[in-house]
């Protein structure tokens, strides 16, 4: 092939690229249009020359709009152009344009909104690796850090606080957090081990891995706060998430979830708020109330990631899924943002959550029903020494002087609100503050003896009043040691 033919073919490719991109942008390009403009062999010599000239003239008017002001000159009747700089810049610009938008079509408003939210919020979402310590062997005191799990989380502030689920870090001795930080021209900072995937789909960011320590946790609400170690010099690189409110949530609102799958990069899923006021069980067994339900896919490994509204603000923290198979079945749950904000702030300030308590230990409702036949109410298993419950005269399970096991008091109501299971009790108590006085109705099994000296059980109703204790009370802390 002669040089002129090579140039002609090369130039045709450039023109095709430019016109195709422009045609798809304006939704006016069709296969027939392409043939009409570029099929030189099917036209007469004069027709082909005229067709080529029209195509070049179209390119001449198109290039400044698409790629900026670039010199373009038609060379008289030959239809050739001064090519060196123009061809180079045009090919580079066309390649860049197509690579940035492979579909080469106009985005819808909804698509542009989702893309903007993802690119803005993704740097706030982090990937968490957790580790436990294991002895090298039974004869050595040396230990190794062994990876035990992973999850998602998000940046709370520029002091390096990271929010995630308690169950993500529950068994961990140490943790590593992978954060997106500005600097696409810098190499990723990676430790000896991380299960996070190398690289990122956001070209202006790089993955940086930090050691982290647990600041505090609230197992009853499945929330934990970590703090990055040695973050002072890079604090400005952190991008805290924008916190919204969950008080105005309505069923049908849009929702997005950005999470970090195990071994994968940041992932965006979407759906709607499909329910509110739901209840899930925390790692401690206590119910978490007013939970958000969404059909945005939340899978194992997503735990701790943010659920967002359609402005990219935090609606809640992904915490659980309903799924018989263990994969997403279209029902996911998130702890509401208002609850998260209160808990996180208290954990950062005090390192723990102070909650109101009765000063008793309960026997789980299911166990009390199966083992002891208690079908209604909550059975007290133990009364903490020195607690207000002990002062009020409440009883737990105990052995009498005659060697008979006496069932503890059964709580049936608090402040005239019925208590049928332990979840009811927790809900009522959580509406109070330490120091509040509550009225408790209990059924007590008392053993009496008939005229022949045979024991019989009599159920009596009692009403007691007591002040709620704080979870950091010394008697509570001594019990938990």
C-alpha cells in the first residue's frame, strides 16, 4: 500500500471516530449515514471526492466543539489536511472521550445523579480487615496475627474515627482499615497483608492502609467506632461522610448502598426504602428497634457500610439481611442515622454507652418457656447484689431451705405496659434514663404447705417501684468482671 493510501485509511479512521462519537451524542447516527459518508469505493470518483470533502468540512466544524480549539486546514482540491499535529491530537482526544464514556451516549438525569453520588461518597467508605492472635505452637509464647474477617465502614471525622458494625470487630484483637486518599499518581500503600483488591476505579485516589484500634462499641445496637493510628499527618486526606437524618424517612424513598465486597473494589447498589420501624436482634440478643428495611442488595461482607439517601447523605448503617440462603433475598436492614449519631458521639466522648438497667439478669424467654413452662412474662434469673432491684425485693431463681428450687419473679408489666417477652422489656427500659423510677408488676411463686405438710405453689401478684441504674454503675461493672 502506498503512503498516500495509508494516510487516506488513517485519516478515514480519525474521521469515523469523530463522526461516530458526535452521531451517538446527538442520537442521529445510523449505519446508512456511515456508509453514505465513508464508502468511497461505492461512489464515482467525483462523488467520492465530494463526499470526502463534505466529511472533512463536518469534522472541521466539529473538532473545536468536541476537543477544544485545534488547527484544521483543508488543502484545496486534494481534500488533504495538514496532518501532523492535528492527527495526533485528534486521535488522543477521541480515544480519551470514548474511554471515558464507552457507550458514547447521553446519560439520563438519574444516571448522572447516581454517578455523582458514588464518585463523591466512595472516598468516605473504607474496607476493614480484622485479626486475632494465635500462638505459634503450644510450647511458645510468641503470637501471630491471623486474619479472621472483613467488613465495610465509613469515615466519621478527620480525627480518624471510623464507624462500622460491632459484629465486624467483635472477635478481633487488631484491625486494618483501607482508605481512599487523594493522589492518583502515587502508589498504593500496602502492608504485609490486606484482602482489599489493589487499585481503585477512582483515578484520582489511591488506597492507603492504616492500623486501627477500637475506641468503643455498643453491642446492643451493633455499632463500633475505630480510630486510625498515626493519621495526624494525613488527616486532611480523609473525607468524612455527610450525615443526614432518619426522622423523615418514608417508604418508597430511593436508597443507595456503597460497600466494599471481600476482595473487590467499592460497589454501588440501589433500591428503595421498603419498610420502617422494623426490629432485628443484636449480637447480645437485645432487639434493635426502628430499623430501616431496604431492597438495595446488602450481602455478607457489606456489614458496616453506609445506606444513603438520593443526596448522598447517611440514612443508616447496613447491619443485616433476611435470607434463608445467606445471600441477599431482597430484604436488608440498616440502623437509622439518628441512632448512629447519638451512639457514635457518646462512644467518642466516653468510650462506652451508658444505659438504664434494672439490675437483674433475665432467662431468655424461649428457654424459660421450654424448660419451666413460663408462657407469658420475663423470668428473673438473678438479682445483682447491691442493685436497686435487690433493694426493691425482687427475686431470682433460688434454692429454698427445704432444698426446693424456687422460680424467680416473672415480670408481666412495667409502667402499666405489658411485658410478654424479653424484647418488650428492653423496649420499655430504653425509653428511660438512669435514675428514672419505674413501676414493675411481677408474679411470684410462693411455696406454702397444706395441713398434711405437703408443699404447694401459690402465684401472687406484687407491685414494686425502683430507680433504674446506669450501665457503668460499680455493681454492674463488678458483675461483668
